[in-house]
């Protein structure tokens, strides 16, 4: 079962608030896929998620290391697989993270599509043409995420 939800996010502060709302619904083993426009806020979303999970370290894009691990309420595995490119068959042990004891966040997940779990939450973030405003489309794939499906609509935008 797939479900789709769309939000208008008005600024960086609201992006982090949205991420904190999503974080409150997560449990170990959950996988979030982040896609969308370059510079639209994927790392900002992950920073808000990390803050809500009690991560104390500064979260930055793992572009050059592919995977960064952070300690918080649950381990946070932040992956940026952009550098792997299309048709990557390199096995970097993603399963250990996806089925592990933490929360996995994968930026540019379409580059490792064949290595992704069957169920996940996919978040697409797009520029809207209005400064700092973003459109966020959240897609939930799989019964595993029923608890998120039931609560995700509770988020209220604080925009104008």
C-alpha cells in the first residue's frame, strides 16, 4: 500500500520542524529516501531529523564519505549516494544499515534503487520558485509504515 502527502514548506525553520515531526514517528530500522532538486533542502531536512533524535554533532552532507553515522536516541545513518552514479553495482553493505538498529536516511536513493528495501518512506523536496519555499511530497511504501501513515497528516504548516 502506498500513500502520498504534499506539504508547502515556507522556510528552513519550518523544514526542520517538519523533519522533527517525521522523526517523532520513526523507530529503529526505518528507511527514509530523500530525492528532489539540488539545493532544495535534503540535508536541512536531515539536520532537523538529527536534532529531533538528539544528535549533538553537526550534521553535514556525507558527499565525500558516502555514509556518516551519528549517535542520538537511535543511531542515524546518513547516506549520500550521488557519487556512486547510475547503475552502481558496488555493494557497500547498505543492508546492514537498512535492517540495523538505527534510522537510515539516503539522499539520491535512485542511484541504488536495486539495493533498497521493499518498504520505505520517500521524501521529494522541490523548489517552488518562491524564495525559501519548498514543496515536499512524502510517499509511504509498505505496511511497515502504517504508524507514519496514520500520523503524518498531523503536521501543520506555519506559513502565511
